C-alpha cells in the first residue's frame, strides 16, 4: 500500500489547506454522506450510515479522529493518518448490510487544551451534544496517531484518571472499565498478540470522558518504541503519574529520553508523511474491521471481567 | 521498701531475662535470697539494668547454684557510658559477712624488681584461691563467663583427681578471656584414664603440661584436647611414652615461643601454632607420637625435628606476609598431618621444611587481597580434602604426599612461567597476577575435582591440555576429562585427542568405530554424526540411527544429550547417570502441529567498549562490590569453614544493633520528658518502634545462641541454619546485606553447584579483578546468570538441606524468620518461601542493576546483526532436562514431562547449534465461567540468561509469542494466555520485564481448575490473554 497514493492525503498535509473542506470533499468523492455539526464553536463532521445499520439493543460505536492539527505541523501522523483510515472505513461501510452500529465523527479543536482548559476541547462539547441527541447509548473509540508502527496501543490514561478521581461516579468508572475490557479482547484477537496497554498523552477521549460518556483511545507505535516506553514505565513509576495531569504540558513534563520517538516527532514540522508506515494502515484496517463487528452492550458496567 | 528499691524491682520485673533470673534465684537450695538482694542493690546502684550487669547476675546465679554458697566478697566492675562504676556488693548488697565466709584476699601489689617470666613447673607454684576469685578475674577480663560456670558446675568426681581448685586458680590468676572451659575435655581424658592403676600419674603429667602451656600463652583446655588426648590415645596406658612425648612437644612450644618473640604469630594467646603446627605432629597416628621411635639411634631426635620445624615456622611468620596463616589453614596443614602419619622423622623434617618453603613462595606473591583471591585457596583446599579422603579410605598416605609434592612443584612452575611471560611482555608489576594464567586455572579446576590420583596424572594432564589447543572453545575441560578417563597410553591419547577435536560428541563405541577407519572414512563418519546431532536437536521425531554405527542408536542419543545439555546444575557424568538409570520421556507423542518448528530472527546486541577496555560502567561501584561478593561466594562454596566466623559476626552484629537501638530508645525517652506536650505522642511512637526493633534483634540473637549452645564448637548444621535465619532477618539483612547474601550461597549450594561455579561461564567471575577499571559485557552477563541461578538454587538448597536437618522447634522459628524476611505468610510451602526469599536477595537487590548495566553495555540493538532461532516442542529423553537447561529451581521435576498437557519447547540458537533454553507450553481444556475452552498457556519462557544477554529480549519475546499464537491457532485453541507472576513468566528478569509490559492491562481469565506446574508446587492463575480467536465475554 502506497500511502502517498491515497486520494487527497498529500493535499490534506499541505500548509494552509482548509482541512474541513478537504475532508468533506474526500468523503463526498467516495460517495459518503457527511454533515457538519456546529457545537460550542467547533465544527465536527458526522458520518452516519443508513438507519438499517443501527439497533437500539446495543451501544452505537462512535469512531473518532480529530482532523485539526497543531499550527506549524503538517499533521501527517497527528492525525491525518487516522482521519484517512476512517474515511476508508466509511467508504467500505456505506453500502454494507447488517447492523454494525458504527458512526464516525471527525472532530475539531482536539489540540485545544494547549490553548485553554480541557473544556475548550472540541470533544467536550461533542459529548454534551451527543448526550442530548442520543442519551447515553453511544460509546467512543478514538483513533489518534495511528499512522506509524506495528503495535496497537490501547491508552490506559483515561481509565487511570477516572479511577484516581473521587468525583467520578462509580457507575461511570465501571462503564469505562467495560469498554476497555471489550477493546482489550478485540486487540488481542486482531493483532496476533501485538497489542499493549500503556498510558498515552490525552486525545479526544479526555473531553468525552469529562463530558460523561465512555471513551477509549487507540494509537499505534513501532514495537521497539512501545516496549521501550513500557519498560521505562516499569523503571520509573512517576512517569505514569505524569499522565494523570491532563494538560498541554503532559509531554513536556516528561524526560525526553523516556518518550517514544513517534510522540516526540508530532506537534512539529517533523510530522510528515515520511514518518508513516504502510503496515500501520494495514493493521488499522484489520482492527477497524473487528471493531465494526464488535458488539457493545448497553450496560457496559456489567461486562464480565 | 524504699522508692529506689521499688524502682529496682520494677526494672528487674520489666526485663524478661532479669525477671526469670530473679525468680530462679528464689528457688536455689542456698544463698538464693542473697542473690536476689544483690540483684536489687546492684540495679539500684547502677541506675538501670545494663547488659553487663545482667551478665554478672547470671554468673552469680551459676556460682551459687553450682557451689551452694554465696561469694560474699563478690565485687565487680562495670563499664558504662558514664565511666567506670565500682560496686562493692559486700558492703552495699549482701549485708554483713557471716562467720566463715569465703573471703578473697585483696590483690597484692607486685614486688619491686620482679622480672617478667614464668617457671615451667605446672601447677606447683599456684596458690588456691576461693571461688569468688572468679569475680575479680571476670571483672578484670582474665576469664569468661563460660569458664566460670564450668568451674562452678564441675562434677565432684573430677574436682579432686584433676585438682580443679588449683586449675581454677590458675585460670583466674594467669588466664585469658579467650580460653575455653577445660571441664569437658578433662571428662574426656578421664574416660581414657579412669581404669588405669596409675591414672593419677597421667593426670598430674597432663595438668603439668596444661599449666605450662597456659604459661606460654596457650589455652590449657585446647592443649589438652589437641595435644594431650591424642598423645594419650597414641600410647594407651604407657606412662613413660606419654611423659616423654608430652615433654618433647612442650619443649617445641617453648622453642617456637622463644623464636617468635612476644609479638610474633604463635605467641601468647595464639592458637594457630598449636592447631596448625603442633597438633598435626602430635595427632593420633602421627609417628612422632608413637612410643619407641625416639630411642632409635638412626632417627633424628624429636627435639631436632620439632626445633628445626619450629625455627622455620617462626622464620616464615617473621616475613609477615599477610596471607601466610590463610595458606596453611585447611590446606598445608593436611600435608603436615600426612607426613607425620607415615614418614620417618627424618622425612617429616625434610618434607615439612619443603612445605614451609612452598607456603613462603606463595605467600610472598599473594600480597594483596586480589592476588590471594586469584590464588584460589579454596580450590587447593578442596583438592587436598579429596586426596586426604581417598588416602584415608585406602590407608595409602604415600600417594597423597607424592601428589601434593607434585602439586607444590606444579603451582610453583606455573607461577614462575607466568612471571617470566610478564617480564618478556614488559608488563609492569601490579598489572598482572602470577596466579591468573589460563593453565593455572584449568589445572586448579582438575586438582579441586580430585582428578589426580598419582603424580603421573598431573603430567598427563598437561600433555592433554597442550594437545587440545585450538579445539572447541568452552569444551576444553570436558575433553580433558574424557582423555584422562579413557586413554592411558600416549599413542591412544593422541588418537583420542584427534577424535575429540573433530567430532562434536564422545562415546567410547563411536570412538572405537572411528579409530578403526581410514582417514577419509573417519571424516565421513564424523560428518554423519554432525548431521544427526543437528537433526536430533531440530526435529523431535528424527532418528539417531547411523548406517555406519549399527546398534549404537541409544549410545549416540546419550552422547547427543550430553553434548546438548549445558547446565550449571549438572555435570556431564551426572547427565549420563540420569539417562542410564532410567530416563523420563513423554508417553504421548508431540502433536504434529507442535513438532513443526517455528523460526524467527532476533537482533543481536553488540557489546561496546569491551575489547578496547575503554568502556564505562554505569554502576561501577555496585558492580565491583557484587563481583567481590560472588567471588567470595564461589570460594565459600568450596571452603568448609567459611561460614563459622561469619555466623559469629552476624551474632555480634545483632548484639551491636540491639545495644545501639536500646541507647537510642533511652535517649528518646529523655527527650520525651523535656518535649512540649504536642510532640510527646510522636516521640513515644518513635521510642516504641525502636524498642520493637531492638526486641527483634534480641530475639534473633537469642535464637542463634539457643541453637548454638554454650560450647565452643556447636553442632554445625543447626548453627548454619540458625545463622541463615538470622541473616534473613529483615533488619539485619539491611545492615549486613553482603553477609546475608553470601550465607544464602554458602549454605544452600551443593558440591555440584560449587563445581559449576568454578567452570564456564562462571569461571570468568572467579578470574576477574574487582578493582579493574572496566567490567565488560561478558563478565557482567556471567554475573547476572550467577545471581539468578545460584541465589535461587541456594535458597532452595537451604530448605532442602540445613532446614530439614534442624529439630522441628528450630524449623518453626527459622521458617518464621525467613518468612518475615521474605514478606511471606508462614504457611507458604518451602518452594514459595524460597522463591520469595530469592526475590528479596536476588532479583530486587541486584538483578535490576545488572540488567541496566547490560543494557548500557549492550547498547541499542536496532540495525545490528541477527540470529535465527528455532522453537520446536519435544518429549524425548533430551527434554526431561528442560529445567536444567533453563537453570530453574524446579529442574528436578523431570516427571512433568509425562503430563499430557505439557510441552517443553526447545529454544535452539541455529547460529551456534546450541540448545539455549525451553519454553513451557501447556495445551488443555479449561472451564472459564460457563464456557469450556481449549487454552494454550505460556507457563514460563526460560532461555539461559547468559545467552539472552546477547540478544534483544523484546525481539525474542515477540518471536516466542508469535510462534505460540500460530501453534494455538493450529491446535484449535481459543486463546493464548501467559502466566502472570514475574517469576512464573521467566527466570530471566530482562525477559520477564518485557513480558510484564505485554500483559499489562490485558484481559485476565481464571480457569475453574487452575493450572499447576510443577504439579502441586505452583499455581498459574490468573492468566493474561495474549491472543484470542474470538471476542471476549459480553455482559449487559
């Protein structure tokens, strides 16, 4: 698979490009219908499939990737890769029969915590909006920085955060645990074992969790980087603590040599297409197919351990 | 009762030991009330119950109990932090002196002009003192408590014949606190003399000799035990012979003392000369101790032999080389005993002088700790011990002496050669050691293993060693052993050496077949064997049949297994013994899916900086300390007496810490009184904590004392075990970690492990210099493996050996201490306790640093060369050694191979063709919740840690996991799971850490019936799901 040959991908990385318009055009070019949701100053893009794809007996799986990027960065891995992996999925699902219960949201203002509070993050408003629209029947699976590597990483940060917080209702903690459990099984099934659970920098999962809806983030890393980071966490327990203070300084607080190279290369001019790996796109396609087939019960708090 | 007296009573009642003593005193037949009054008064006067004071009370109690009389002039001197406090119990405690009281005359001032010196007239000039003289002598440090008690409690039947009153007076007037009690040895002598008509003459002569020895500074009891009793045994009932020989030995003492002067070794209070020079010559069986030889005009006189040796001995010690004594102990002294036993006095003299010359040769070169360690005395001592045992068994001492003479010559030759080489290479003094040449080390390994039965064997050894130059590296020792065992004449040796250099395995029949062929036939045969060895390793179904070696399939398989199984826990003869005596093999064949090997590549680490010696160690001080510990541990494993002084040191450490904590507690108490109200509670908590800690130490120390008993040489096994229990005590271990660590190694390791420690890859540890500026990758990797393998083995060995030998009551206490140290419940089984203790000493304390060091020395592995690895399951005879190859503590559980659910998977390094470990794979049906599932479980991934150090552990783990997933799929398993405990996952901590990263956050399952491996020992539950064929369980 040639990443540069994905229609519209290279243009999406260009500086100054209108990424919303470009995204909508890419979806339209593949025959996928989308609409823009204006929520709390952010413009999110929602892709819903035909009504027959949905059932009320299970949770709707909302797959999320932010389409904005850090100023000055080309944003190839953060987060154009995930955006186009979901665009490709949308194209595959648009005519698929059966009740897969999947919808896709491309979010705006993910990088907001750098400029203000977590509540400024686009996904926080999105969660509030979703709660109004679909009550509590959705769960969110966030893809962020998924364009490089061969190892799935399920982020432990959101769950760690709510477990530490006494303000979070226990029922919500159990729901989040249920979602993690389901995803951990899927990763074990999808990756022939190449999946780890590690704390990661926050993504849209932060805003959504604070908005009161269950969310989990998935990222990808090269195996050496993923294990290297995992081993450093074992050596230095304080490193894990750093992820429990969600703000723009999360990465900056950490010793540079402790972080995976992939994370060090985002949020800057080095986040170009040359960092991406074809294997990551193939692995994500396989995982997304499993997620499509995955069933999420309404009562996430009762998912068996 | 006055307030002060009340306070004293409270103090006594508040101290368990004092309270018990007080109550016991009340039960005495006579004088008990006076003892109690004394205790109260003394406590009151001293202002507290100081440890010294309690000792006095015990002494007083023992005296009164033994004599039924209170010593009214009891007087003692106490050392306290506030200075010296003298209490006169006569005036202050005991009241008026009753009529007839046993009074001690005041000390007499020495007269002017008295010349120092003594008369060798036995007890003739000793004046009897009352028993209370013990108090003053004790206070002034001339006698210890054990001696006091022994004299007080001596049986009446000995008192008269052995003039104990005079002997006691001699002890109190001229003794030393280091002297041991004589009563037990007197009883032993009495058993020999009781029925003799002229027994009293013997006793008088013995007492005379004992007292004269005492005047020369030697302990009379030791003299009786080591010299006089053997002389009594040498000439039973012959007074004339006894008198002559004991006089001659006494003369020799005098000579040595005169030669060496007051400061030299062997002077006053020094037992060493007595033990190492005199006792061997006078020992039972020594020809010097036989009656009649002295009258033979052809023989040199006893005086001549003893005096000449004495002079040479003194001259040797006058050189003041630091390790002279160490060299003699348990090594050279055996030689002396040997020559005394069989040689004529003329030869005793000649060879004794040669021995002392050799000791001087070595001690003159081993002037530093590092050089002395390289000399490796424990290996010399071990070889001598084996030779001695053989000589005693066969009653052939001549051979022992001939081999030892050759040994001395060989050591000197090798050392001189190393020195000559260093001079040729212009190496500066201090930059090399004459004791570290490869030949010297190789020779020593064989010497220590008892390989040389005759001097000729040593010559053959060097012939073989030279013949095998350029042969397979790392196998040289094995090949030398084979040649020494199998080829007697030189022509056959040459053939066998050629065969070994060519053929990867050895079997006599194969060798015979090879020998009978032409040159080209030999090559073909060996090529065929090579191919079959490789096939045997890589294919669990491959046949070992060789068309040119009909009927030798079985022998060939044994030879293959011996070659493939490399374990520090097993020698090759032991492997063969296991195979021949009934090997275990799996009853069921390996499923075809598992017999299909999986190959993958792992990246190599390329150690940096080692060659140039310019590398840097990240934890240099730690590495040096660790290296020194391991070296000492290796020595201790071969040194029978290593543990004894350390046990005493631990005991002393417990005492010191206890006293320090008591003092801190007292200071804190004083602070509480002055502190503001708000701070008192916190200070009081601190004080209680200190008290508790102190109580822990006291308990540990009293445990050791209770096991050890009051004697000089307590029973060995309980003392070892108790010392280990003390070493494991949490607080002591913190303070004296090295001792505790070494105890684990020294007490738990068996002879085979000691052999292994002296061989590859651990030999590099013994040869390394802890002060070297840089410790390279290979050395650190070997240290890492030694830490893992031997600490674990030693802890398990402790439970198998010393622990089981203890009486049940001590077992309970020792278990409680080890459990407390390991942070484990006491009801854990021994294997679990051992493992927890291992983690405390091995993994947590050291392996972390060693891993990090290996990481930094190994450098990044990305982009470097890779090795191909093969994983293949097997259930053949080879595979029963799965635990040995992986260096596991469960290695003995070979019967697990018969389990239908267990598949040992060989880890084969295809680059070297070596078997480097095993993966423990389980495939079985399990019930999880309501579902019946087929599970594949990784119950341990166990490569050799010394091998793993050279490859990328993450690569290796991922390769194993991928292969296991493929097997699980092929076998129709629903999921692949991993054990979750760090040690259950892998003994290699590096690998275990990588696996821990993998299982973190993964779904966990708990089968209804947990997997147990080995059966009944460990439970593998819960299991982490690494791969699943389906989505997980759903709720809602």
